[in-house]
């Protein structure tokens, strides 16, 4: 894997609440169609990309009886249930069918159907992706499910670049799964291993880790993410049922050993201010403060970004955010004032992405340098064409977003609007931003287009590749 960046399942449901996470892999070399390579030397942008290609690439989808892939890049209920994620570790997201409406025996029970990403579409033939077999187990709800038997998720637990299958509850309260260990089925490159690794969890009589790899309502509240930049997700307890001062001045971080989580926690320092409480997991958008985690400086470790501080600071969420650097063992007490672009009526208080408001925006790496840019997809009508024929991309300058503004071209259609953030599955068109071709710059994917094109979402998507100049 690239030395500084964690490998992870490339979950391509970017959505209004998620930022792009740089994962493993990536192509190289310029293509005649505007393709481009990975990150430039020394962490510089791979290119100064300025558009989505005007002409769409037809991205083939596998055919099946009554199949529809019009609901975005992932849909856990539907025919089929599917998701996009890099299962084979080559840096390009594959199409994973977790339920095919019973058209094929065993899908979701003993195997998934994985249609590999060829760089120009999904393969017509599926790889049969082995699942662990156990009576009563069903893995039909996509790549993660919290209300099922078992409860499971997919994430790269051992930093080999391929997502593993993590069972956090096996429907048996006496087995200890979710109490003192998880079951991790390692990714073999062609399926998940039949035998599970017993993944150690920190022990406490009150603790339960059964509701997936993160939970914001429970005892404890926890999440998994790579806190120290070694490429392996750690277990972060953001609230421990009120037993200690967790969430006020520190979190408990149980480092990933490669075979479990450490028994002893690292006390991960949090910034302190009047009214601050960081209880609700790794991000909270209606809280005091509003905060999120994202790697703003491209060093592979997530920073703590405060987007609203309860009114303690002047203009936080208006013209700047507070970015607390990740020291490797905590967040710095003194923040960097991270400049935001100014505009009439602009408010950036609701976390790192907002699909409604003034403006609508998201953060994602648009230039391939592994640092997220600020993308304004709708600016309250202040500027003609924003969200219709272009987005406004504010480059990450290492201390703010007020560098050069790129007018990021969008494909033109009189009926189309791309104003609801970086992804919208129920608009006209339905779209998402995802790096489908593995070159570290997101592409624009249309999964439905208001019925303008026959069979869009049925046998193909339209992919407008990110251009490079």
C-alpha cells in the first residue's frame, strides 16, 4: 500500500455526509480521453483538473431479471441489492450484488456476486465471492448491515488493501461475539476465508460492540478509523457510559495490532472549551461543537475539524473552521484557523457536507493530491449556473480553502441540476461522485436521468470522467 495512506474499502456512496477517503491503488499515464495518473511528486496535485468530460462513457452493468441499478452507487433494498467497493484491492471499485431477488441460489447466504471493474465498465461475468457458511446467516443487506443475522461490515482490518468481513454479532448472546471479540473473515482476493480470526475487543462488563463497526447510541459509543496513520483501523470509544471523562477532554483509542485491538487504551487528547462534548462518534452536525474527522493535510492521519463551536468563537462556520492537527497520540490543543470562501449568506456550520442550505457543499479530493477540496454545488442563486453547468471547487492550500477557485464543468442538459451536494440518488438526474477508474480524481456517475435515456440504470450508467489539464 502507499506508505502514508490507509487502505480501505472504497465505499462509493459518497453522499451528503461523507468525504472521499483516499484508498489504495490507482492508474498511471495520461489517456487520450482525459485520463490521468495518480498523485504528483512530493504530494503535489497529480493535475489541475478543471472539468468532468463533456461526453459520457457508457459503463456496462450486468443484466438480470427485473434488475435496476438506478438508486445510486449502492442500494441495500431492491432488486438487486448491490454496492460498489474495491473487493480485490486493485484501486477500482467493483460492483457487488448481495441479493439478486432469488434469481440465483445462494446469493447472500454462501456467496456474493462480484462484477470486477475493468476500468471501462463492470465485467459481464461475476466472480463467486465466498461467504462464511452458518445456519441462519444472511448477508443480503449490502456491504454492511446493522439489523440482520448476523450484523456485519466490510473493512480492511489488517492493512493488506483488501476489505475483510467483520461479524460484530452472530445472533447468539452467549458466544461472546460483540462482547469480547469480533469474527473477522479475511479477504483472500477471491472470497472471504471460511475460518474466522477472533478479533480481540477491550473488556468491560458494561461494554457491547454488537451494532456494527460504529455505534452512536449505546454503551459504549464507538467507531473504527485509522487514528495513527499506520493503515489499520483503530477502535475509538467516544463515550464510555459516563464512567470517566471520555468525550470531554479525551477519547479512548485501542490501537489495531493486526490481530485485534490492544487491551490498553491510548488516552487521545481532545481540545477543551466551554460546553464542548465530543460524545456522538467521530462526527456530529447538531451538537456543541459540530465536528468531524478528515485528513486535511494529506499525512494519512485524520484531523479534528470543528465547523461550529457553540458561538464561543467569532465567525466559526462563517469564514473559517477550526482544524486541530493530529499529533499521532491526540489532537492539538491549539487549532489552525482554516479559511473558508466568503459569499452572501454563506454558512458552513453543518459539518463537512450539507445537501441543503446556503451554500450546499461537500469536501473531496478533486485534484489527486490526497487533500480534500471544498466543493460548492449550489450557492443560493448568487452565481449563475452553479449546480447547473459547473461547481465551484476551492483548492486546499494547506491552511484553508481560499486558494484558486476552479469552475468545475458539469455536463449540460436543460433538465439537469447537480445542486444537492456531491451525490443525490433521487433527483434529476440521480448522480454520485466516485473514482471509478482508479486515477485518484472523482468521476461523475449518472445512475438515472429523469427517463431521458432508455435503459440508464438498467444495463448501464453514464460516467463523466474527471479531466486533467
